[in-house]
């Protein structure tokens, strides 16, 4: 029978997860230069609409339709055919509530990728690539793990999306940013965040929404949801502290950008484990997440030289990988009888299944993103040219500015002082004023 409390909680959680994608737009938008802020926010906002349409027509049936050989869901539920007010199988909520909840997961996953290629992809190419990515990469992976596919049969555990969402998006982002190449002037001119308060606002919305993300995945107002809620808070807090401490020790100053990045890293890492681990292991998971993700952002990226604009791989790819491994270490049936015991509770199979699933996720993300990139780039040039990058994609792609000219001309820091204002605003007279300000 349908339980009104469980249904209410899942619908509230769906709304919380919905908030995360516009929140991600603010999080990413504050980190780019001001001439690209609207483009960055637009990508997240447009994905909400486009992927919602794709989900109800095709995504839900590919992910949760009747299984076909462990590989993909059938088209029996295309356009939500046969999905109605009836209770979800083995659950206490109507299937329509589950459709809505999972729709928000399908929405935010491709939005995470946009942080890797920020400031240099044309909008038309972006829209086509993201739509194809959702159909051919996200839907199959979600089916393999959550829809009864072969990774579920293997025994892999992913409570709320470490494998399906964070590894898949982070590694895909890394692949695309390498294929696109570095931004014009990368490593030679300052590319500073233009509005850190906006980024902190975005991080706060993400942190709040993550309670729906993780605790809502219990699909009921129950003890499992309470555990997922608490361990999410613990891991986020621990990662925030550990990131700031490492950053402080290395660079001499803790930063608000580091704190915001740390909390996201902790939330990413606990996502696959939230319904399977107890509070104290979540503390360890968060501490380690802050350290390893800081290392990926501050050390690994610099050594390998790729231009992951907003560190989608360093936070989501690396954080999701650690979280999937941690699930194989600390998962316990004491928390979730429907789960499994990890290595630290005397069993080895779960860790094996997690490692196999990580390899599968990396392989799908790399190979699938590479193929889709080449196909789309053949028909629509993916990369903005140098003149367009200098002008900023807000003007070039959307004909809009995030800030008035009077604000920009009086604030060289807002532009990051990376190009002359004439290149950004088309007004050579502003250059002499900027030089006088300097």
C-alpha cells in the first residue's frame, strides 16, 4: 500500500535534488570569469529542461524498464507507458513519485560535466552532446547499477550515485576537456573566480539539496533515511575541515573556495556509501575525501597539465572513486540488511564488485565521451575560437551580459585583468580608463 509519509518524503527529496542543479549553476558560475557567467548558469538551467523531457520520453524506460540481458531496459515504458498511480514494486510510494525523483538524478549528472569544459564550448554543440550523453552513457550505466543490470547482479552497491553520477560525470568531463584543449591563455594569464560569494551560495544550495539526494534514496521516511542524512552531514563537514587544513599547511592560507570545494568533495564521497555505512566510518571517508580531492586539484592537474576548468574530475571523478572503494571497505548489513558486508566486516566480494564497477564506469565514460565528441564535432564545431573566447561566450552565444558596463569598467578584478576591456565589451575607450585605474 502507498504510505503517505514515504511519498511525501520522496517528493520533498525530489524537490531538494532539483534545487541542486540551479545551485550548481551558481557554484560553477562564480568560479568562471565574468564574461562567461551567464553561459555557465545557462548550461545548468537548460539541462534541467532538456533532460527532463528526455527522461519521461526515453530515459526512464531505458533505465528502469524490464531488463534485457543485463544491458538495458526495454522500451515497454517509453513515454511513461503503463506508469501510473500504482505502488512501486517492493515499495510504499507511487511509481510516478519514483519517476520524478530519478528524473532529478538524470538532470544533475550531465550538468556536473560542464565544469570541466567551462568557457570554451559552443552552446549548440553543448546541447547536442549532453543529450546524446544522457541517452547513450547515463541511461545504460544507471540501468547496470540500479535497474537490475549486470553490475547489480555482480553485487555492486551505489546508494545514491557515486558510480552512476560522480565517476561517470567526472571522468567524462576530463575526457572532454582534453579533447577540447586548453582555454586561450591558460597558464599565462589569470583566470580567477569572478564572484566567490556566488560560488559559496551555490555550494550551500548543493549541501542542502544533497540531503534529498542521499536520504531520499532510502525511498521512505525511515531509519535508513536518517542514517543517510547524518552520515552525509558528517562526511561533508569532515572533508571541509581536512581540505582547509591541508590547503593551509601547503599554501599558508585557508580559502573560502577551498572550504566550498571540500564540502562538495565530502558529499561526493559519501554518496555511494550513505545507505550502507555507519557514522564513524563516514567521518573517515570525509577526511580522506578532503585530502585526496585537494591533491587531485592542486597537484595532479598541475603535473598532468590538463585544463579541467572548474575541477569536475578532481572533485567528482576522484571523490566518487574514493567513495565507491570506501563502500567496499565499510559497508555493513547492520546499517542496511539489503546491502552487504565490506572488507572491514570480514567479506571481500563487495570490494571486488566495487573495483570492477569503477573500471566499467571509467571505461564507459572515456570511450563513450570520446566517440560522442567526435560525432558531434564532425557536424557542429565544439570549440569556440580564440576571438569568441576573448569576447566571452555570454555575448557571443547568448547576446547578454551578466553585469552592466559601468560595473565592469570600474572593477578590473571582476574581469580578472586577463584581457583588455575592449576585447570583452567592444569599447576601446575603456582600456585607457582601466590603465589609469591600475
